[in-house]
C-alpha cells in the first residue's frame, strides 16, 4: 500500500512549500503574516480555514502551528511554475523506482491545468494525490541535508556463511536545497514537534523534526 495507494498529503505537504520559499529567498522566519482569524476568502467563492483562529503569526509560527492561511498567503510569492518545479524535484508525480511491483505515480497536475483555487490549496496539500513512499522520500531528503534520496528494499544478498554475492546502493541524488534553506527548514520542523502541532511525536532525549 505504500506504493499503490494514493492520498491527499494535507499539511505534511507544507514542507515542500516552505522548502521552496526558503530556497528561493522569498520569506524570512520572523516575517509576519495575518492569518485572518481562520476565515480567508479565496478565488472561486471558497473560504480557507485554519483548525483554530490565528491573527498575526511569523512564518516560523505559521509552520509550527500549521496555519493553512499563513502558508497559502506566503505561497502566493511563488509562481505556479516554480512551486511545481519543487513538487517534481521532490519526486511527486513520478514513480520512485523502488523495487516493488504496482507503484503508481500519483496525481500532480501541471500549472496549465490548475484552477483559480489551486495556488491556494496545493501549497497546503490539497488538490493533489501522493503515495506514502513519496512522502517518505520528501522527508528523507530534508533529513539528508537536502540531497535527494532513492528508496530501495534489498541492500545486499549474501550466502549463509556471509559471502557477499551482490550489493545495491543507489547513486547519490541531486542537491535540492542549500545548507541555509535546510537549516532553516530543520528549525521549523523541530519546533513543530517541540511546541507546535506535532508534540505527540516528541521523544525524550532525542531531537525530532516532523510535520502534522
């Protein structure tokens, strides 16, 4: 099911949006956004909501508290083409190539097929469909210092006596994010777990980063 089942990623996809904004130099962690007290009219007659009302939040707080409105507002600084480029770079909309049968590509429409609502709901993980393994690749890439990773199942084949018959190691992936952007992203995602919406993932004695 990790390679065959599709789901809307929701707020976990804000990692891609934040990464794109930070890498492009379009936002500062202490920059403030007005989050409309949880009711934000967007094109198409829709209202964007937060799970609880927020007024002014820094971008750091927007991610820590998982504000849909704050994320969507910040994302308007990205052109649809730029955001889509990062979505594809992280591996969404394409198979990972893991050695398992039945893998699907997911559904990530190109900007030419976006609606008026898409620039607001895609940055918060709606209007697209991804597989769990694609989300794992995204997370591992951030944890790996911004270097793209390729998942694999079999690391090596050896005899019962320990003789190595064959080993498998994917080639190093491309660098998607600069060290500066990765460090800022780590700061955001650690705060999600320490004092934000992901506190149930906190593990005593470890530094944990995550996103709800």
